[in-house]
C-alpha cells in the first residue's frame, strides 16, 4: 500500500476506517457525552465551555433529553454517530444508554464509533455488547514511547474495530513511530494521526511549548502535517490516516451542514454551496398583522413565510422580500445562517429604506 493524498491535504496508507468514511461524507452525528476526562492531555482542543463539565451535545445542540438527540440525528439523516468527550468512559451509564438508544431507533446498520483515552477491556466489552462498532484509543502523550499493549490486545479480541488516534506532534516522531509499531503488533486495525490545532482552550500551552501557526488562514500547527506524512511513508503497508485541519472544516463539517440543510430546509430557504441557509426576515411590532399584510396585500403564499415568535420576527423567502422591501413599513434583511440547532448567523444584509435608516 502506497500513500495516497486525499482532499484538503489529508493522506492515507491503506483504506480508511469505517467511521472515517462516514465522517468524510458528513453523515455522522457527533455526540459529545461529557466533558469530564482524567487524562489531561495538554493539547486538548475541547472548548472552555465543555471541558471538565458534565453535559451532552448532539452536534451543536446542548441536549437535555433523548428526544433532542434523536431529533438531531433525524434532522441530518445520520448514518452513524461518533461518541466523544472528554472521555465517554467517565460516564458509562449515559454512554451505554445512548448506544442502545441509537441502535434501537436506527437499526444495527447505524455505525457507532467512540473515542476514549481509557484502555479498559471490561468497559469496552460492555460497550460492544450494547452495540459499539469501533473504538479509537487516545493514549496520553507521556505513554507513547513505551505504550503497554497488554490491555489493547485484550480489547482487540473482543471483536470490534480497534484503532489508535492521536495528534501528530512535531518533534515527537520517535515516540509516535514506537506507538504505531506497538499498536499494530497488538492487532489494531488502523492508526489515525490528526493535524495538531490551536484552540481557545490550549492556546497558552501551545505558545509556551513553541508551537506556531502553519499559516494565517487556519488553526493548524506548523510541522504537524510533515510529521504525519513522514510517519506514513516510513510505515509502508500499514493502515495509517492523516486527517488535516482543513479536511475537518472544508469537507467533514461542510458536508454535514449541507446534509442537514437539505434535510431541514423550508420552502422559503435557499441552501448555499457551503451548506448555509439564506432567508429573508422582517421585524414588526405586530407579527400576526404583518404576516396577514404580506399575504393579503402582496399575495405572499403562507408556505413562503413563518412567524418565528422565539426570535420575534417573520421569516420570508429571500427572493420575495427583495422585491417587496422598499414598499414595506418594516425593517427587512436577508440573513445567512448555519442550518444547525443554534442557527448561528453569518451575515446580515439590510433591505429597504427602514432597515438602512
């Protein structure tokens, strides 16, 4: 197997893990079970909002019920789920429950992979019995050079896909190479090397240790890609995947957004090539009266508008509002939003004389 280059600078020696294939299609929901983790990796990129906090997120949605998690999976027509944290094994009851729930709702073909830093055969056996398909171990960086494979061999014997996933730390090629060799000797199916990234929660540590940004347009660390590619080249025949920072944003996230947008878009929405949604909005003191005004005076079909009482506005087809804005006595805009549960607004363009005043 020779190394092949993939989209956005990623690379692979051999086939990708099944979980990676679903992620690359944008068809996996990310289920963040808990921010609790006892490993304490200094480069951990988990946000300050989530790190060390017991809380569950389905993609961007802060979830407080099973119904919300299942609703998010249905909203993006998820073909699988990646369970992450923190360390999901720090909350086994919740993790086991979610695996069973997802398999019960979506069937055995719903692929579930899980990230953990805990090589605990007993817990992994329970997760496998619940329906887990693939596990990815993230050993602490202090153990890479002399990683103990005894428990890993026991996990491999349980009968699910087993891999190692760690960041490609520049200057740590020797330790990483040792980890790779030990992992494959224990029988793992694959090793994933992620491009190291700066985040809000690890920024101070990264600067303290002399890491530098790769360029001005990404959060990737200089030298991480070169480290990963060198390790793939020096381990021919082994199933090693380098996942670049730009691949996560430019491919995985973008395709997930497009998938969710196309699955949830209303008749008045326009889905962009980047997976964002364009819609018109207007503000009025009397939302019901304004909606009736649009439908009666301008014959706007009711399927092309919606009273969003939560945000105190009316959503309207952007192409309709563009034609009518100059005549309307309301503040009107075209907005671009992510199709996510939090509906993060990207841009806002004023329409008509009232919005510009």
